[in-house]
C-alpha cells in the first residue's frame, strides 16, 4: 500500500464509512468533524504508477578547451517513463576513478524508483560501510543531481522551487576569476599588474560584474621573510586600489601558506574589506585554520575539498570559518549541499559554493543557491568574457549557461535542472584520460611544497 492509499484508507476507516460510499457522500459525512478539506485533497490525489530506473550511464568528455586535469564526467539516468536526468561527477585528476565509482553505484539505482532521492543518497553513502572521500563523493554527487533532475521534471517544477526558492528573483549572485588566458591575450604586451587590473575593471563595468576572485602571488613557507610577506600585502593593496570600492574581491590561498604567515598577511590587509580569504591552510588541518581565523577580522572561507555534511561538521562546530564553499560535484550532490547550508545557517555561517568543473554541476549548484537563506555568492571558473568552453556549453544546452547579467546568474524556470543534453554531442570530444591535478609546486630541493 502506498502513502496515498494509506491516507485514503485512514480517513475513510476512521469514520466507519460503508464500502460503497461515494466520494460525495464521504465528504458530506466527514464535514461534521472538520475533515472535509483533508479528505477532499486525499480523494483527489491521482494514483500514478511508480517510475523505475532502467539504466544509468556515465560519460567521460575531453574538450580541448577544458584543462586535461578535469575532463567532464556526466551521469545520465533513464527511466521507464522516458524521463531522463543529468548530473555531473567531474573530479580533478581522478576522472576514471569517478566514472568507475558511478558504475559501482548501479546496485543502488537501477530498478529503483528515482523519486526517492533521499533514500538513494542514504543507500549509496551509508550502505557502502566505508565513508565517502572525493571519488565516492563525486560519484554520489553526479547520481544525486540526476535524480533531482528527474524529480523536478516529473513534478513539473524547477529544483529550486522544490527546495523552497527562489529567495532572490534576480537570480544567483556570482563572481568570475580575475585573469584568464583569453583576457591575458587581449592585454597589451608587457602590461604591468596595475595596467592589467585597469583593463579588467573596464570589462567589469561593461558586463556589470560586481565581484572577482584571484590568488596570492606565490607559495609561502610556514615562516617566511619580511620581503615575501610584504610582496603579498602590496599585491593585495594594489588590487583594491585599482578595482575600486564597488567590486568585491576574494583571495584564494589554495592552502599555499602555513597558519603563521597566513595570519600575518590577513592582519595586514584587514582595511581592504575583502569578501573573504579562501583556504588559508589545508582544510583537513582544522586547528591550524582556526589559529588564522582567531587572529583576523578578514572573513575566512573553506570547503571545496570537504565531502558531505559530515565532513563540514567540525568546521561548523568549532567556528573555524565564516563562509563554507562545498562543491556540488564532490560534496554529495544537491542533497548534501542543501544539508551543509542548513547546518551552516544555524551557526551563522554563509555559503559561497564552489563549481569549477562543467556546466551541469554549476547549474545544479545554482538551484540550491537560489533556495538558501544564507547564500552569499557562487563561484564559476570563468572569465568576464565568454571563452570557448562557454560557447560549447551554450551549444549543448541551447542557452548561455552560467553567464551573469548585472552580477547575477538568471534562473531558468523549466522543470528539473532546466535543460536536456544529447549524448551524441559528446562524441566530438572522446575521453582522453586524466592528467594529474598538481596545484602546489615543489620546493627548491624537490620536496613537495605543502604546509
């Protein structure tokens, strides 16, 4: 017996109605006890057949315009009703591992009802015994996004409406990265840092961009020289001076400093009113990051490498960060991102989700953003001007995916995640494997440079 049948039976049985009672007589008899509205709603519910997942596919896609360390990994879930859901499980440096992990999850999905999204999330995460790291987290993310896509399409609503949004009718506020290959190519040869910034500011004014993110200029030792610390501080002061007060600026350390140096730099630039400092230390070293956050008024952000809401718990409980940045393609999908946001809201923490992979996950993240009361800003690894990958995304999806209008990503009102993909389009970009993701350099002696 399903829930609709149970509700009907409970209402009718409680009133001791005869088996042959008509819907009209049922409503009349229940009206005296104030149950008529509830009974009318229950009797009007259609007894739709359950859907069943018939197949789950995973695609590795390697466009030339995408870095070799992050070829796209797309998940497609098919149902017996013809409704299809799409998700993304892209994982930097580990594409083939993520693809195999998606295939491993077929036991939990194929043959099941795709509408039971939370049940499937629990099954994939809890039943696996070993808790999720980035590989399993990315596989669950892609599957979860595809299930939510199906759920929205079946119910005829965008996912952000299913989550209670939108909070802001303008859409989702976002930021671009300060420098990219195409922007550098357009700049005058041998342009100074100030000249580069002036060029970018003109583009920002042209496109209505209100926020950027960039990085510190170098890798720093746990304890470093005055000269190198001053170089970083001067770099940030020039950045604020040239970009002006109307543009918000975020700085990503990429965990390229120890807590002592990170705290010194943060303290020196408090007057710049930066939007946040990101990953000042490796996120797994919670106490080191707390040392930084306790010593500065600059908002501290972290979270792109944290998996599921369980992985964010310690950061939240110990009040280590002001802003959390889970990646919808790694954290565990829409379900997990939503749970992190709820936990963060209760602790006065804002959300600035990370999305530096493909368009499917970026759009999925935007749907969750639109329903978050504690949402701050969304990252997309794109430039002020559309690049080749954005043109490819538009070709695939039929609209300019993840392009801001006056600082906001517009919301799509189509059901589900709001798009359909054609797997035939991926054949132009056959999977070429994955180059290792090596962000941090080595020291002069050849050792790994990581605090």
